[in-house]
C-alpha cells in the first residue's frame, strides 16, 4: 500500500514557476514509476509527465515538454514536478500517481495503482 500526498500548488502569474512535491509512504517507493496528471474544470484528467522507478527515464505531454521537469528522490520517497513558464492553460488540479513497475512508464491514468488527493494550481493572466 502506498499513500501519496501532493503539495506546492498555489496561485502564480503567467510566466512564473512552481514546484510540486509528492511525498509517498511505504517501503517500496523505489519500485514504483511515478506520474503526474492534471484535471481542469470540465475536462478529463490528462497525462503530464512520468518518471521510471530509477529516474533514468522520463516522458512528457507535448503541452508541457520543455517547460516542466519531473524528478524523484528515492531516499526521500518524493517525486517532484518543476513547472516553469506557466500559462493560464496550465491551471488545473494536479495529481501524482504511482505504478508498481520497474519496466514501464505508463501514460494512461487507468494503469496507475495509487493516487494522491491533488493540489490546485492557478495561473493568472
């Protein structure tokens, strides 16, 4: 069982930056691929970024590539999402998710085993 708690959301102006954190409980964090998703009001949850269990492999949605960076610290059992050059269209609730896997970096929400409660990000124009 893994519990995930996101933090770091808030209100920021266009062009600003935020760093989201996802703190995990449990002893096997390093066996999980970690993903970030977001959901804007009235829209479906969408993939943002994923990092492999070791941190050696990452993938991003086209909409955030070059602006967002996903990382992890297995010793601290924490995943991060550094968000730069934020745009109003980045406004959403951001969720981290964990997938027990050392083989895959899934992009589909249905493939993840555990989810956090989300943290809100608002980018003002």
